C-alpha cells in the first residue's frame, strides 16, 4: 500500500508539473509574437476555420476534398513563422491538435467524408523547434492488410483524429500513445491506440507493445483497435487514476458474426495495464456488475437480530471485567 501511495503521489506531482509547464509555455508563446504577427496568424487561422467548415458540411464531394487539401499550404504558412509551435490555434474546430505529454511535438489531424460514406484523414507532426520541422502523415489505412501488426513510417499512417496522448519510457526511449477516432464507413466506427517513437530522428509508427496473455501466441500487437456498430457508442481511453487503458467490451448482436459492424458494448470493460515495458491485457477491469449473482450491486441485508445478540454478548464480557 505504501508503494502504491508513493506511485500515486509521484503521478500527481508529474501531472501538476506538466500542467504548470503547459500554462507557462502558453503564456510565453503569446509573448513570442508581436501584435502584427499575431493578427496575421489569427487571420490565416480563420481561413482554416472557413475551409474546415466547408470540408465537413458541403454537399459536394469535390468541394469537401478540395477544402481538406487547401488547408495544407495555409497551415504550413502559419507554421513557418518562428516560434509557431507555441501558437495555440484556439479557434480551430475541424482540425484536432494533440500534444505529446512532454511537449516534444504536436500532431494535427483532420478528416473528410467521401460520397461512399468512407473517410480519409490528413495529418502532420510538428516538432518543438524554433524553425519549422514538420513531418507529413499519409493515410494508408485502406492498403494496410494487417494494421494491428504493421510497423512503418509517416508515409504509411493509419489515419485517425487524435483526441488524447500519453507516454511511457522504456529504457532510454519515449513511446507515445495517441488515442484516435476513425468514423471508418457507413456501417462501423473504429477507435485505436497508435504508438509513436523516434529512431535517429525518424518517426516510427507502431510498436509491439500490446500483449494478450490469454492467447496461445506470444506475438505482440503493434497498435490496438476496437470496431463497433455505427449506431453504438464505445469508449477507449487512458484512465489516469488507475494508470490503465480502458475500453468497452464489445459483443456481437448476431452470435455467428465476427464483423465489427455487428458489435456493441455490453456494459462491461476490458483494458491494459503496464507491466515490464508492455501493455498487458486485462479481460475484466471492474468486477462489480449489476445482474450478476456473484457480484450483487448492493450490500447484503443487515441482520439486526445478530447485531443485537453480538452487542449483548460484548456488554456481558465488559461487565465481567
């Protein structure tokens, strides 16, 4: 218990430090730009906002695609400005901006829908540098035969909109875990955990960090996915309080089907816990569940007669002393 309390204390201190560092960097970032530069950057951000709205809502596929790609040169123009890493892009709604926890880089991701109902993603990694260091990401998800096992570079990215990031050190290497959302197609939605790290300055996507001890094979997955029915809602996220990746347990509506489009949450949760430099699968995170006879949702009824008898016996023992 003392070790767990110590670990929790360290985690809270680390989280507070990151928060304070982020606030300090944001304040310093605004000080980096004079009023004319800030006005210019904000004006271009408004261009991105307008194109992003059209990318999402226009009825024409051609217009949606054009506006998705027209955002690239505008974004690059902003990022060319010295110190742009500290510009927060507060007004953007259609581009997701996710920071690595150590502020070493940040990732821009956005998406558009085709008339077929499928989605395409665009992305870029900006390194924390005074001069522009940008790594474009190329969505190759349609050509990845086994994305769970694929390890690649930026030109073979499984496209997604990122909504959270966390990191773990393994030896001298920092591994970054980005949680992403992929609307996929008209029938199913996917969420995933992408693993990133750098080798000799090169971005590597995917790492064999996900282990399932209940499986016969000792192979590790390079990234993790869940896929579920379009009308359903499922969670996949990192729980800071438990230091775990937790996600909805999915079951098929048709027991004979293995398709992701037939899967929905059943109210229970699976997850991964970090052990020995890897994420080890946990088949059941919470053991209290409603409608399970071995896990009653309320305490056992109080036996008042027994409590009264125990009190009388305790009183008699006390009187004898």
